[in-house]
C-alpha cells in the first residue's frame, strides 16, 4: 500500500488515498505508541489514520504530535471520569490537511472531518461504538445517519472505527456462532444506503479478524465507504499491531483510487484538454442497443427512487425516532 507522493499537486491528490483506523487501547502514560503509529503513517504513506479509544484529552493528543512537521492531528476529549473506552482522533498528512474545511467534534465517541475540493466533498467519520453504553451507541449512530441523510450530491463518505459488532458471525467470528450476536442498526442502514464494508467487498469469504483476546477473535474494526468510492476500491487489509502498539486490535487499512470521481471542468479547460463531444447515432441503433438502454435506464431510475425514499425515511426526525424505538441490548 505504498505510494510515492513527494510534492503532491491537487490533481495528484485526487488520484488515490490510503486510509487506516486503529483502536490503540489508550495513550495515557504511553505516548510512544502514538509515535510508532505516526512513523508508520509517514513510512507507508498513509494520508489519513483514525485512532480510537485514546483515553486522553484533546490537548494531550496535540502535544504528543506537536513536533511532527509532516502531519496534523485532531482529537476529541476522552469522557471525564472514564479511565478507558473513549476518545477518538485522526492523523492527517499535510498534503490532505490543507483541504480540511470543517471539523465537528460531536462527542468523545465521534469525530467528523470534511475535506473540500473544487467539485466534491469527502466526509470522514471516526467512530467508537461503546460496548457498555446504550445511550452513547444510539447517539453515535443517530448522528452518522442524520449527516449522511442530509448529504449533497457531491458528497462522498468514509465511516471507520471500532464498531464493537460484527456483520456476519459465520466468517467475522473465530467460533463462527451466533451466540451473543447483536445486529448494529447502523450496519443495516449503511447497507441500504449502498455503503460498502471494504474488507468484505474485497474478500467475500475470507476469515480475518481485527481483535483477539487470545481465545476468541472477531472483525469489529471496519472501514465503510459510500457507493461512489467503491468504484475505486483497490485494496483492503488487516495488519497485526501487537509488536508496534501492543494493542489487541489490528490496524485496518484501505487503498482507494479517486480518479473516477467527477471533477467538472470549464468549457475552456475542456477544449484545452482536447475533450471531444459524444454524438449518438440513434438512426443506427439496433434493437439490442435499445433493449440494453431501456434496462440500464430502468435500473438507474429505480436506484434513484430508492435513494430518495431512504433519504425521506431517514431524515433527522425519522432517524432519531427509528433508533429511539430500538433496544440494542435485546437484539
């Protein structure tokens, strides 16, 4: 997943992005774990690295990274009075941080970062679904659903972090059983929004796990991407970090190609690039051409209609109500 960047121009940034997320199991009293992770970011040319369960304050995170010249970092405060299990952050290479237009620190469990380009917006969520707090779980899901439901046409999304839930127990758990299996509403909702679980998209039947206690293993750390980004999904991996950070969670990483996304040019720019017009020869179209066109058009219309219905159903009011009526502890 290495890529030569050097002095990147905006056009080159658009071509690919290497992202990762890691539950670091706390940084309090052990700043060296973060130093090691930053070294990895720089050596392996990651653009964005989400960090989960930091257990430190925003100021502490900024201080640890302050001497690094090639990256910026953004943090939420760990929850007061809680020794572990809260706090998220993101490390961003300088080439990408200059495109940050908005940062929203929703809570100790959710961070939202917007990257702005001329014709599109990339929105990244760093999430930690708290395993022992139903209100916090529901709030994180509610916010993500609300923000995605209100999206604009030029927005693309990445949702990554520790979800503390698997999707398919048969291949996402080492024992392969449904024992204690609870569905996460956000997972099902994202699927219906045509989001993709990147690792499972690349490896539909592969058993690989992101967390282990030595006895049981699960794939609870995930990176989800919106449909438009899926066309550029090149690689997904899970990398053991025991020797680097000592965490019982692995690093989950993805490489995305972005050159398929639409960056509109002006007419003058199009002429300069030698872009040619497309002329349709309707009088020469065969019956097969028209049949394929009809099927394609029907598919696109159904897809657009389904998306509209979902946006209406999961507006801010509906997304709040749908989660309020779900008892996550009894699923």
